[in-house]
C-alpha cells in the first residue's frame, strides 16, 4: 500500500496576514478587482486550517469577478475551488470547476495558468488511479512550463509524472526522475515538492521491496510534514511507515504508526486518508489472522473509496476482502472480490493501460524531438541567412578595402611629397634657428657682461667709499683708544696720591668708589675702541682688491667676536638685561681657511 500521492499544500500564511486581509476587506468594501484579489489571497491564507471558509471566500471572489467581467479573477477563483474540492476527495466537482477554469485560461491565452490547470487535472486523475489521463495532463502541462519558464509548476509536474510511472510499475524511469526532482526541489526551496519527491521515493523502494531505503525516505518525509505543520501529509507518512513496518514483519511498529495515523485522520476528519488508514489496519489484522476485523475495516474502506472514486483503494480493499473471506473459507465471496480486484488491476495497470501510457510518453518525446528538429531547421535557416549576409558583407568589405587601398596609395604619395618638402623646409628652419640661438646666446652673454661690469663698478665705488670712511674714522678712533689708556694710568696715579693724603673715612670711601667707576669707564672705552678699530680694519681689508683666495682665520677670535656682538645686541634691546660672559677657548685651535 502507498499513499504517496496525497497532494500536500504549502504552509499557510501567518494568522497575522489573514487578519490584515480581513481588516482591509472590512475597511474597503468597494466591489472592484482589488477586492477580488484580496478575497483570493485570504482564501489562500486559510485554505489549510479551514477548507469550508476558503471555499466560501473563493466563491465570493468568483461571484464578484463575474459581475466585473474580470476573467483573470474568475479563472484563478475556479482553479482554487477545484483544488479545495480535490483535497476533500470530491473529484467530480473538482473536475467541473477545473474545466471551467480551463476555458477561461484558453480564452486569455494564459500559458502559465494553463500549466497550473494541467497540474490540477493530473492530480485529479492520479488520485483516482486514472493513470493514462493523469500522464496525458502532466505531459501537456510540462510542455507549457518549458515555454513559460514556470520552474515550480514544472517541478511538480515532473513529480506527478514520476509517481505515475511508479504506479504503472515503471520503476526504471520513476526512480531517477524522483531523485532529480528531489534535488531540484531542494535547490528551489519548494518544501511541498520536496515532500512529494521523498514520499514518491519511499513508495518506489517499498514496491521494490527495499524496505530500509523506503523507511529512510518515509521518515524524512514525516519530519518534513511535521516541520511544515501539514497534518494531512503527516497522516500519509504515518500510513506509509506502518505499511513498510508491516511488510517487514515488525507488527509493533506497524500498529503504533497505524494508530497514530488513525488518530490524526479522525482529529482532522481527513476523508482522503481515512480509507487508507482502514486498509492499513485491515492488512495488519490479516497478518494476525483476525479476518473478522479485516472484513469490517475493508468493507468500510471499500464503501468510502467507491464514494470518492479512488480506484487504487477499491483494488486494495477488494484484495483484502478476498484474502479475509478465504481465511473464513467463504470461497464464494472470496471469488467475487478477487474478480473485482482483477478487474481493477486490468483497468489500472493492465496491458492496455501500459500501452496507452507508453504511447503518451513516446508521443511526448516525439513532439519534443519534432520541436527540437524544427528549432534546428530554423537555426540552420538562420545560420544560412546569416552566412549569406556575412558573404555579402565580406564582398562589400573587400570592395571597400580595395578602394581604401587605392585611396591610401594616393594619400601615401601625397604624404611622401609633402614630407620631402617638409624635410627641406625643416632643414632651413633648423639652420635659421641655430643662427638665432647663437645670436641669442651672444646677446645674453653681452648683457651678463654689462651687468657684471656695472656691478664691479658699483662695488669698486663702494670699496673706495668704504676705504675713505675707514681712514677718516681710524685717526679719531686712535685718539680715543690712546686717551682711554692714558686715562686709566692717570686714574691709577690719582688713587696712589690720594692714598697718601689724610681724608675722612667716608670721604675716602666715596672718592675711591668714584675713581673705581672712572677706571671701569676708561676700560670700557678702551674695549669698545679696540672693537671699532677691528671693524675699521675689516672694512679696509674688504675694500682692498682681492684675488678671491681664502685667508686663514682665527676661529677663537671669530667665535669671541660673534659672541660679544650677540651680547651687546641683546643688551641694547633689553636695558634690564645683565649677564657675565665666561668663555673657554681651545688654546691650540688652528686657523682654518
């Protein structure tokens, strides 16, 4: 048994989103296309938690869209209602609304909508075990999604096709398709497609009696269903796990998962999974040799499956009833239900079904090949046209190149003639420029010489003036220096004479103080006179004609002179400044040039 085909809705939007949509619908009751879209969005938000409310909201959207002649809204509402009826196992109503949506999508040439419509039609037939129509619808939708680029719908159609192959026993093609679909779904982040692929892989390995692999995929699918909060999918996973454990002979685990599935189905009134739960428990009781319990559960499952039109469950129930009646040795009833099972076997996976499904698959592949051939032919025609255009362009380009070469030859000839004339002209210009540069250089040198002569003349006049001034200053300066020396000697003699005289102590002290000051002043006059004398001599040396050769210089004397000048200069600027200079010069410092 496998219930991997249960359609698993995506996680519903948050209650806050639904409340926000309800508030907008109350605040803005204007009957326009925006209201239609909000009604559809609210129905989509509550479709998992409250199917009746979602159906009512979609009906309101459909009614308003028809009043507004809003075909887009009508088509979307019809498709949404069809999906809700399918999830309630009311396949007749689901198909009727889907066909109405199909007409609107076709009128609007909405290929993307038609792709989703064919996915819905494929689901309706697949859930009723009408494998050939399910495969036909899925292949039609797949060809459309390849054109529109609707990756999500294309991925879900591929999962449906793979599950159809599995139901028909074509595991060779089903298994790689499901594995590829699982990878693509994980890459796209489509949790619904991931869950469907996991469920499908578990079912295939279950049919191949590779139970460890089947358990692994069903357990992963159960974890995904719990994470998404989709109770219907969780119920399906519990049924699958119970069935696998039962086939492995682990009746304790089988019953545990079966009871869990029954609790979930009853709690949510899951009309789709309820027959599968009963069939799973009936199989467990059959293995435990309890035919009475098998008959009760299998008859209920058969009745529910006939009401919903689930052919695969009818076949399963018929098989269990035949086995149970055989255990009770009621061979007439066993024969009756075995014939019913054989009839459904022939309709579900018989030779005719296999042939028709193969024809559909090969027809689809043939159409794809034809489309590829047409594309190749068009591509070849385009390539041929492109090659012809390129040839024409090449011929035109070649003619243009020849013309350009001729023009280039003429231009080169003119350029050569002009270059030859320019070279001759440049040679003349260079000669003229050379003569001009020589004249400019001679004029520059002459002006420099004149400037030097004027400068020398000025310096010579200045030197003569400086020498004259220095000579005039030197004589009175000598008198000052000599008289300062004489004043010092006279002051000394006066002190000696005063020492011989009898004076009062106070008078002697005052006179001595005055004489000391006079002696100090005479010394200062002598020092400044010597300094002025050195300055005059320096002026005379500067005014003399010099060969420009460096002369020996006493560094100690130079340093002392610079220090003294700095001291006098600072003292002249700052009247209150007083300092005593103490110098220590190297006694053997050589003279430097």
